[in-house]
């Protein structure tokens, strides 16, 4: 298995060097391109949410993450993934639309310092949909004073 990994890395380096030569990249630029998996910034937040489950309220704490890689061509952008460990209505995870709305808005509040139209643009992915993104935009608008008169949710 190690031999295959080495061959892959050698092949990758060969083609990267050819591309760098064609682009006439300087050493510093080449070095920056060789670390695409390293993050510019990783942010982790704790998101406490009161869930309504079986007629009662339960406080749950979720971990939220945002990894930003490269903003050389403009703002960061990336997906918002809500992986809650259970499906709707099953067990102690997020069980209602109200819970999902609260979780989405709390996550946005915690990430407010690093997201925005000029900084980092979140996009939907697993566990999110246009409604979740609308809740996040609404929350972001409250903290940043942004209003979009063309959006009507």
C-alpha cells in the first residue's frame, strides 16, 4: 500500500511541477499551491440549543465547524452541513422544524465574525436546504444590518 501511495505522490508532483513551470510560478507561489489541504482558518463553536422532545425541553450542545481554505480569488465559500446524528423525530437529536431553525440561527450567530458577503459565503449541503439558508441569512442580516428587499421568505 505504501508503494502505491509513493507512486501517486511522485506522479502528482511531476504534473504539478510541469504546470508550475508553464505558469512560471515563483517558489513562494509553488509552495502555497502545494498545501491545498491545509486550512487558512479552522473555527469551532459550541452551539447550545433547547430542544422540544416528548412534550419537554432538553438542552443539547452541538459542535459547529467552519474551515476556510483559500480566498485568493475572492471571499471564502463552502458548504453548511448539518449532521445531527439522528433523523427527525427519532431520539434526542433535532426533532422539529423549530429546533432546526434555532440551531441554524445559533450557528450563524456564533460564526458571525467570519461569515459575510465579502468574507465567507455559506452554501447548502447535507442536512440543509433553502429554508435553512434563509434562516441563516435572516440571522446574519440582524447582526450585520443587511437588508435585501428582493428576497421575500
